[in-house]
């Protein structure tokens, strides 16, 4: 590193470095959400479902716990995601007050395409 770059970096407040590092994941999430046409919080619901769902769906309270948000928020946002064809909502065990969420094929295709793009952009992680 050259002396001028070193001096410039040394002059930056430490908090700026931490702030810039913590902003990066948010920018990535915003980029992928925008590419799909949803807001960041809805994108996070879709990602959480992709992570949690093993083919049988996931109760709203499990998604809300993973995201550390109120279940009513997930319920409200899932209505909008369902209307756009990104997920399915069904009552769990016939109880209409307990919803189970699952991703649609459309969403799985989008997430797979994003995963391929991510691998091309950032390199595929080694096993």
C-alpha cells in the first residue's frame, strides 16, 4: 500500500469502516429484491422460506422467529407475495388462524437464477 493511501485510510474514522461493511449486505439484499420486483423485507421472507421449507411448508411463526419480526408482519406481507404468485398460503391442519407458507415454482426458478448469477459474480464457494 502506498504511503498516501495508507495515510488516507488512517485518517478515516473507525466507525466509517464498520458502517460501510455493514451496509454492503443491505445493498446486496436491496439489489436482489429490486430485481425480483419486491421490497427488501418481502425478499427476506422469500429467502427465509427457501431456507426453512423442506417441502411441507413453514408456519408463519417459524418464519417470523427466523426474521425476528412479529408474526402479523409476515402474515400481512405474505398476502401481497401470494397475490404476486411468489408463495402459497394454506391453513395448517384445517385451522384458518394458523398459516403455513411455501414458495411457488416461479419463486424457486427466480431464486435458482439469482444463485447462478451470484456464483458468476462472486465465485462459487468451494466445498
